[in-house]
């Protein structure tokens, strides 16, 4: 192995103009020519580092494990709590946020709390913490190692490729894609904000794409162009279904990325003050979706502006997919041209939201007033906070509409609470109220009608109940 390594370095020195390669025992050879280097998207040709310099580890979590067990493609698997009867999920990180470098272990722990799987957190910190172009090539060695591990498991536990799911973030998403090129028929690959530099616009051999697994689902959270906006994630849709939470570019609660694209290495290594909040949200959403999958429903939509305008609400003719862990429950639409799904999340954990369209027909004095209106939804599991329905003129007889993203799933809504105010002292003591409320639920188009009875004075809560039929 070392001889081959030295030999390749030798080749590199003597003939820089020719494509060179490195070979590693059990993993095969890696060339630096096209499509891996010397292309428009990858001008610099770089060979991957030696496996010793990458230091890949496989950390197994199962429901029987109190701690993780490190496994290798050998008898350590037999000695572990790995079971060939279960589905296996590999978590492949990329960008490492300081203080949260072990998020794959966090994800595995959450996963085995809820399902009986083998969850394997792949660690390759040394291979990540290098200049970006080098890390972007090191994923090829990591992918070969993961593929070797899967081959070993398939051979020894009579498992098919359909029992394996790769979840990769950032560069790890492309590593997952590379695993899929090596092992045909993987059940699923989830790409969590797949990284853009060195991958967007490259051939399917290089980046994650639909040919890499039977089902490829992608979450985009940092999709602004890297040059000049420093978005680390791809905007291109590359999966069978691609989710664009909050439009996929800027996440609520995160600030815009600042810096210069020429600082890519410093940004990647965390040397430069850089807030990777948008990039890492992708795995935060996924982890939360393990607990509350229904809070991440994606709406098919051509683009983020149509979604923001409410044009893609509610879910169309069929069910909608759930972003995150349960995305594979989606049976799909007939129309394969629809692959983009949009949704709104909160600005901090919990991120999940439950969407409704609320239409309120106002009743009140003939003379219009100015003011604010609020609504809250009440159901068997509790009540949402108040959401602002309107600010401005309050006109009796007019219908006001709001797309409401509730933090809480209240269950079937049995009451809508209405309140208004304007902080104006008015001796006439005007009263307003919701004469009628039509509530449409996003997930299934279900419509409920509520009928108001008595109008209320400023800051009093009107309880609007289901209309009697
Ligand atoms: C593996 O499972 C056994 C049986 O449940 C348990 O006693 C043991 O602690 C587990 N190993 C680890 C490393 O957690």
C-alpha cells in the first residue's frame, strides 16, 4: 500500500501534465482527471488523501447498545450488536460546525430511540478538516470505505442493497452518492444540503443524483450561489424529491452568510468567522422529523415565490411528502415533472409547523376602523398562539385571509378565537367580530366552517365555534 502511495506521488512529481492516480489496498484506484479534475467546475486536479490521513471510523448504535461500538469490515461486526435482520442507516457528515462535530451520533441516538435499526455514524474528521478541494476529493476514499463495509455486511449477513440507507450532509451527501454508484440498488439516499462548490453542475458520476439509489430525497437550506453569496449548498434539484424549506436559501433564525468566496478554505475550516447556520439547518430539520414527521409537510410548487403567494396551498390532488425521515413513505405523483416541494419552518427549535388557510369574514359597524386582528386555533390537544390576521382598515363584510403556520398540532380544530384592537379611545365603543371563519387544513384540504354570534369590544376574545348544520 505504501509502495503504491509513494509510486503515485513519484508519478505526480515527474509528470504533472498527465492525469495521475493513487491506489489504496482494498479500495481501488483514484484518478485525478475528468470528471474529477480538470473540468470547468473542478479546475484543480487533486488526488484523495491516504486512508490513514482520513481516519474513517464506523460507530454503531442499536437499541441494544448503551454506547456506540466501533466496527470494521471484519470480525468486529460479529462481536457487536449489529443485526442482519434490521435496516442499516449510515450517517455521513461533511461540514463540521465547531461544538457540534458529533451530530451524526446525536442523530443515531434519536433514531434508535424510535426504530429498531442499525445506525452507523461515519466519522472522517481528519479528512474533512483540510482545505476544501482536498476534502471534496477525500469523499471518494470515504465512499469506497463505506461501500466496502456494505459489501462485507451483504456477504456475511445475506443482506441486499435494499436494506441500506445513506444520510449525508454537505460533502457527505456526495459521498453517499458515490457509495450509490458503487453499490447498485441502495434503498435510499438522503442528501442534506449537498455542497455546491466542486459539485454543482458536475456529471452524475461526481455529484449526488437520482441514479445513486432507488429513492433519493434532498433538503436544500443554504442554496444561494456560493459566488458571490457564500451559500455552501446546491440549489440544483438532484433527487426524486427535493425539499426547499423556507425557499431553500435563507433559513429563519439564521443570518445571511458574509465573506468572500476566495475564503472558501478558511470558511470550511472554521478559521474565518462564518455562520454556517443555514447549511447545518438541514440536519437539524431531519433530526426533528424523527420525532414529529407530520410537522414537515412539503407542498409541490414550481418556485418559492408561488409558494409564498399561497398558490401551492393546500396539497393538491394527492397526498404530500414529508420532509425528513418519513420522506420514503411518499408514494409519489403520476406527474414525474414535479420534484420540488416547499414548506415553512420556525426560526428556532422546534422547527415543525402545521399549515392552514384561514378566511375570516368581518362583522362590525358600518364605518370602517383601523386596527389589528388576530386569530388562534383551538383543538383537543391545545391551542396555537395568536397569529396576526391583518393590520390596517377593518371593513365590515370584507373577508381577510391568512396562511397560518401553527407551532402546535392541535388536532381537529373545534374553535377559532378572534381578537381585535387599535389602542384608540373611542367613546362609541365599536364592536367587531368574525361572522364566519372558513378554515382549510394544508395536509388534506379538509374545510371547516365556524360561525360567529356576538361581536366583541377591543381586546376581548370572541370564541367562534363550528357552524350548526
Ligand atoms: C450489546 O447488547 C447486549 C445485550 O443486550 C448488551 O448487554 C451489551 O451491553 C451491548 N453492547 C454494547 C457495547 O452496548
